[in-house]
């Protein structure tokens, strides 16, 4: 998770830089192997993003940023409700604390 942003930058910029290198290389015998190397490297680094992506954490971060108020439900009952920042930063109920600890680890 700590390396997600640099890895994402690499996956975005590697094909662009590879394309520029292919254009600058011209039409010689190394153009196709260079294209293949860049493509395989991009695929390899993108697997790190795919396997390390935690959908639940991403959704929790979105909820924290997008919501004004949040209700935490457990077994169909409201356990805690309030401002999003208060619940995420200082939950009052033990069930909310336990859930956030598991979801945001």
C-alpha cells in the first residue's frame, strides 16, 4: 500500500516513455524488441497494483471524503451516526472502532 502511488506513476509513464523511445529509435532492428520489453514491463508492474488493491479500503476512503454524515449499521440496527470525520477519527462505540480497525488496516 505504501508503494501504490509511485507504482501507479510508473505504470502510467512507462508506456509513454517507451513510445517516445520507440519513435526516437527510428526504424531499425531494435524497435520491435524495445516495444515488447516496454509492454511486458508495464504488464509486470501493473500486476502489483492489481494484487495490492483493496476495494474495501478504497470505498471507505471515498465515504470519508464524500460524506457529511455517516450511519454505521450492524445487523440492520444503527450503532452510531454522526459527522463523517468524527466517526472515522473518533468513533464512540466499540463495534464501530472494531470495524474501522479491520477495514482501514
